[in-house]
């Protein structure tokens, strides 16, 4: 009798923990709403957002290109070994236009231009601006507690969230490698994110 009661109580407790964890996952990592400004001037609020870092984790000595993509979602901006809190900050992306070579009939021709993030500017609520070079997150920032002998190659930083109508949106913010190319049209690239408190 006691064993059955204990089993039922344990089952109810496990279900409560699972429901709480599911709720925490839905709310994490970014809370509240952010305002996203795109290159064409349109703005869009996003909720249940995350800065999502795509990377490859692979054994040292093997190719990173063959490794499966892994993601780390966070509310922090990861630059090298730094994790910068975003709450109450405005993040601006400064771009350079670089030629994009397209191959047509075996001959390379420059036919359009690619937007490439040159630097990031974080502006606090007090108006203080700090400029950062684009630097991939350090191994320990992405692969916390990872096994020895594993290497990490950051691929991209994406922004994921949900519009007020419930549509899931994803923007490629910047690329750390030539393997990933972020959106080419102004409507596809983000120029500013306001992380509201």
C-alpha cells in the first residue's frame, strides 16, 4: 500500500517538474519583447526570442565540415570569452558591402554585393556606446563542460523568435565562416535590435 502511494506521489512530482521545465524552456532564454529593425526600414516585435549560435563540435584532427550542426540559445551576446547581457541594451550592426562572385558558364563575374557585418555597437540605456569586432564565441562559451579532445567551429549567430501573430521567425545576424551566408536583401538582414526591459 505504501509503495503504491509513494509511486503515485513520485509520478505526480515528476509530472509537475516536467510541466515546470517545459514552461521554463518556452520562456527561456529571452524574456519580454524585443524590437527588430531590418535593412529596408521595417520594424518587427519578437517575443520568446533567443540569440542562437550555430556551431560544429568535432574531434580534434577531423573536419568541422562533416560535423553536425549544434545550437546554443542564450539571451547574452557572446564575443570571444565574454558574455554580454542584453537586457535594456540596443545592438546595432554596421555592415560593409563586399562583391559576391557568381559563377556563370564557368566564368566568375561580380553580379551583386553581399552585406557583411563589420562591427557590433552596444548602446546602454544611458546612451553609452561600446563597439565590438565580430569575434566567434570561445570554445568554453559554446561547449561548456565538453569532453577533452573536442574542437568547436562557430558558424553563425541567428535570432529566433515569435511575432505577435504567433509566426516563428529566424534571422541570420552574422556569419563566422564562409560556409554560412546571411541574407542578401535589405529585408533579410537586421540592422538593430532593441532589447526592452
